[in-house]
């Protein structure tokens, strides 16, 4: 979490949005997910969820975007900011290590 209280509020806002809107959207199909994830794409912009710094909100966002991209498979370019976020997250050493470890034991994220 950021040190600044306003930035903390921004992270909490993202976490609430992710849990209440993004989480159930995928199960309602690609058309609905496009609308809701489109809001997230616009809101995210070109940076991290909390602005200039990586935060816990990015982990939560990535988890759901990863599921969306790997289950409903929206067309490339549908969410340019989420695409860029996904690539930044996939480049993080901790994410690479986690995926390697999960793959080694045969774990696949459930749909």
C-alpha cells in the first residue's frame, strides 16, 4: 500500500471495483465482460492501478485479467491498457516464478 492516504484510498477503490464488478463479469459472457473490462481499461490508463507505483491492486487486477484473457479470449487490442498491464505483470520476476511453480505441479487456474 502507498504511504499517502489519498493513494491508499485509490487502491481501496480499485480493489472494491475489481471485486464487485470485474470478478463476476467474466461469468456473464464476453459481451458483458467487454463493457466492464472496458471501464477498467479506461480507468487504468497507461500506468499501474495506483498511478506511478505498483500496488496490491495490480496483483488483484492481473489475476482477473489473466483469467479473462485465457478463458474468453477477447480479440487482441480490445483492451490496450489492460494488455500493457498484463505484459508488465508477466515480466515481473515474482509472476514468472509463480507461473513456473504452478506449471511444474500441474496447477491451472480454474475458469
